């Protein structure tokens, strides 16, 4: 693949990653992506694509943009990504703990909602039975 073939336009990036141009411009403004600028045209490199993949994965896992930035910045430390991977694992453990706590809270709320719905359904059934008996 030549360098020219290796570059992607903003439209190609949007199609490949199912994001909007606004999203790409936002990440560029936040200095998470660094496309080559040719006038108004943005050309994204392989590095940009790899970074976007990590950004989107981090967002899906609930990492903040600042956490994602820190992890991306650690890539260039020159220690074969050991620092980046170690920090990623730390953040991931914290996020997993938070997600599991949220899931437990949701399970309780779902149980309570189901109980309330059953109570309401029983009240309605009682009212209909009373009305039918009258």
C-alpha cells in the first residue's frame, strides 16, 4: 500500500468507523487525532485509524476522554507499550468495578420495578373484578 493509498478522507473514515464528520473534528480539536491537512481537506493516516479504534473502544467501555488521551500518549514512551498496557489494565479494572456496581444497582431497581408493576396489575385486576361484580 503506498502512502497515498494509506490515507483516508474524512468520508472514508466516517464510513469505516460509523462516526460522523463532527465526531472526527471533535477528536481532532481535542488533539486525539492528527490528520494531515491539505487546505480544507483532512487525510487520516494509519496511526489516526489505530487511535480512533482505541478511542471508540475506550468510549464504549466508559473511559473518559482524558483517560483515553493519557493512554494514547503513553504509546510513544518507547518501552514496548509496557507502561501503556499497565495503565490500561489499571483503568480497566477500575471501570469494571464501577460497571459491576452499576449492574448490581440496576438489578435491584429492575426487581423493584417488576414488583411495583405486579402490584399495579393486581390492583387493576381487583378493580375490574369489583366493577364486574357490581
